[in-house]
């Protein structure tokens, strides 16, 4: 299917948008906080400058890393000695390394592949099974294809798995994607799954933000760093080429070239119902892009609005609109609509659409899954999943039937092998509903394959949905998980999380980490569905982008105030947490409404909105936030940018900033500089930076459990959550 962009990422990134906080490798030498010097400019520097901490943007600079080391010593010296830290870390590690988690699989050829990490395989193993029958067994016999721990040890590299792209239809040759320390930049190497070894003299690409795809067994579509001037200002490829086996990369033929100001370009080959489509994706901004078909050496533009999503399936073109589209003088399609039409007729100029989904005030189309003969649509109704199966009759008319789902759950469907049948995998999860995996066909009852156990004690817990009223009168939903017998006296430690950006929806899911680290200890967990996300479709996102971004922050504030008004909690017992764009949300809450919260955890955050577009992938997010070099945009950015709005003399809740040296998406300088400025002003800011982990931060169960224990211990201490 055609590529969709992901929040705070590149064309090739499809998951982890709303990321959790980074993970860590900790230095165990504790130093009392009083022994660690605060950051600052040298004493001799008397000239006042706007940003005295620019040196902390030098990611691996000696001075920067020494500052990081000292701050890490202070944070670990305090938090690892806190009551219950070791116990909590142990529980989290047991969950993260548990062999009872569901090993989700993808069928390629005759094999079912899975990538798995546990206590014995902390970097992970790429493994497979020969049949679905074997997968159904309680203890299937997995065959290891590639052991990443062994590979890293042999090559003395801290490899992190970023996936494998295998050549259709035999799937015997794969392009394995490896990252050093979890960064977005990757190394690509050709791998033979029959021999279970890398191909000597095969396709390889050095470390870059690569995008590659097979054209045929001896030809790749490659978008990479071809040398000076070949990358965009956002740090992604702006040139895509065709590369023949046995020739140097320098001899590859250019297919398409974008501009420095674009986001990225890529090319792919799609195999669908016996036909082949070669596609080029041209990302202009995070909101806009063009799609082309390559036919007979020419590019044929798929003439849809640049903000629309377009996908190919079974000779059909499926279009989902983010903005209204005036198709012609007699037809206008509204934002959020999904329509379908014949591909060839569309390319010939016909505009005969059938509507698959029309938006309503409380619903949005969340995603499409393509089987051999039918399409499964996921619709959110007030952030509750509903699945619909679409099929067409002999006359080409589409109709739909519902697929049953569990209330207050998230349900997902994906094809097992769309070449062969309409058989699908079906997964459900909810706040108190451990994930399950079933197999089924349209019209039948799915057969349960795997059921994940409950990893935390949910006895007495209930899930409720509430709506807060934002500053402008908009009703904003949020989910609350806690004891059904909760005392409404404002004393319950409560954790509130949110994201609110890039049209990313936060749906119900079984959050084992929050269950173990917060709910089991008597706290309440709250998930906010603020504007900027996609819970109510593209309009929900549009309402809080660019100059309207304050609405997302007003929504979060309204939920915090509603929790207090309902006496679920109060300011001194309310902790908040978010990562990436959610880390920015936390920074804004810290500086705009410090009176509402008792503790803040801001992970992998954007915080300096004056310079974000100059740091790593930041330029790619100008369509979301605005260009601070433009006076009009800086007028609104300057009002909420945390780094520019933190002030001396204001009482702030205690805050923890976490980041990663290997985060090459959101620059670690954001968290570093914010911490340094707050310390200079006399505020109590705690900082931790992982040495690897990338933007998502999770590299091994050990590291992840450490960071999560660090963060939840910090939050719990501040708001009165009982220790483990």
C-alpha cells in the first residue's frame, strides 16, 4: 500500500509515533545531588546571550557528555535508592522478558516469522515456524534465522533490529535493516533466509536514513545518502535511484529528485492480485505529498489532493481525505471521507466514486486492512473501535457488514496471506483486557490462537470514559482506570498521559507497565484524547495545529481540572507523563500551569521551539508547528515554547527529563538545555540520558525496566503513591 507518514519520523517509519520515554544504560556510581555542579557558562563569561547552552546541542561533544554524566549520576544516585525501586524494576523486567507475551507473526512464503526478545535474547532473535498448525501449539518449535545478540557480539556492534524486507513471492532474499543503538539511521545488508546467512557480495548500504525496496531479485529502489546535497534539510533522502546488482551505488540511475526543502522521497514495487505497480512517494511536508505510478519510463501522477491518503488494491484506488476536495462543479467530498474507484478509470479522468465511509461528529476512519476479496475498515466512535467488512457484488456495488468486537477495546485485523484467501489475524486489547490473537474469515467466528495472561492485578478495577469541557467549549474525551470504590476526596495519586499531535490517536490498550507501576499500587491511570490527535479524524488534528496549537494544551488542562473537580485527585497528587510530541506537551504544562500538577515526566521531548527546525529531523515538522523564522509563526510558538517560558522565581512541580544520545529524530539538546536553564534558575529538575536507544529508547528488557522504574519511582514519590 502507499506510504503514510508517521509523526516525528520519516517515510519509512510506521510505528512508535507516540513513543514511551527512552530507556537507559546506567552508571551505578551514586553521587549525592549536592556534589554535582550545576550547568552554566564559565564564570568569566559576563556577556548575556539569548541561549548560553547551545554547547549542549553538541551531541557527542566532550563537554556535553561530561555534563550528561554528572546529571546521570545525580538522578541515579537519588532514584535507584528510593524505597521500592528494585522491586518495581524486577516486576517490570519480568513482564518485559516474559515468554508468555504473544509472539505475533507475519507470513512470508510458507513461513511464519517473528522477532523475539527475552532475558536470554536481549537484542532479539529473528525466528520462524513452518505452519499455522505449529504456531497453534502451546510450545511451538521455533527455528532461529538470525540471532542478533550473537551477531552484535561477533561484530562488536550494539545492533538493534529494525526489520527485514523480503523479496516477493518466495521471500528467500531479504534486506535486513540494523541500527546502531536504536537510531533511525540504519545499515542495510542482504540476507539469505534459506542459508540463514548474509549474502557475500550482496546488496549493502552504509549507515544513513535509508529507504530501500525490491524491484526484482537483482534490482533495488534506493533512497539514501548519495553524497553532499542528496539529503533534505530534515535529514532524509531527496533522491531515489534504481540500483543493479553487481554495480557500484554511484552507478545507480536516478528515478526522481526532490528539493532540499522537501521531507523525503522513496520508491517501491507493489505486488497485488497478480499485477505489479511501481510507485514513487514524494513527501513535500508532513501534511502534503505526491504519489506517482512509474509506467513505461514515465511518471503518472495520481491526481488526488496532496493531503489525501491514497492506496491501491485489486485494481481499485482508495482515497481518504484530510481536507475538503472539490472534485468538480457538481461534487465536493468532505474532510474525513473515504471513497473507492477503479484505478484505470481514475487515471483516464473519470471521477466515479463510491463512498466507503462518511465522517460523523463522533467518529473517524482509523484504518483499512486488505484481504484477498474484501476490505476491513476500523472506525473509531468516541474512541471505541468498530470493524466493518466491505465486499462488492457482481455489479461492483460495495456493501458492509459489522464484525463483532468487545466494548472498550481496540481491535485490529490483518491478512495472513492476501494472495491466497480472506483469512485474517484478529487481535483485541483493552485497558483491563489482556491482548488476544485469533484467526478467522469474514462472516465466521474467529478461532482463538493465543491469549496473553494478565500481567498485573486488575481485581476491583474499572474503566470509565469521561468528557471534559475545554476553554472554547469543546468536549474532550478521556479514559479513567482505577478502583471502582475510589474515594472521591482528591487524595488518590493519579497519572495523566497524552500526546495530541500529528493525527496520532491514543486508543484503549492493555498497559502492563502502568498496571504494574501505578494501578497495582493504588493509583488511577488516565489517558487523554486531546485535539491534535486523530481520535475524531483529520478535523480533530487540524483544530490544534500551527497557530491553534494552544487548543491541545487547553484540552489537557481541562482534563486535569475535571479530575480535580470530580475529586478523583488534586494538584499535589496528579502526575503527568508524555514522550516526543507528548514530551513537548509536558513541558508546556510545566510552564503554563505549574499549579495543576505535582510531578512531570517529559521524555524525548521537543522543548526549544525557537530552534527545533534546525535540529536533526526538526525541519520536517514545520507543517505541524510552524516555522519560527517567520514572525507570524514565532508569535504563537513563543507563547508556549517551554525553553523560552520557564522563569526564575516561579514555583514549578518537580520534573524529570529523559532523552537518548542516540536519538537522531528529536535532538537530546532539547532536554539537556531545558534542564540546564531550570537548574540555573534554581528549580528542581532531574535529568537522565541513555547512551543508546534512539527515539523510542527501548533496546533491551534490562534497560527498559530500569528507565521505567526510574520514571515511575520519580512520579510516585512526588504525588504520594505507595512504594512497592
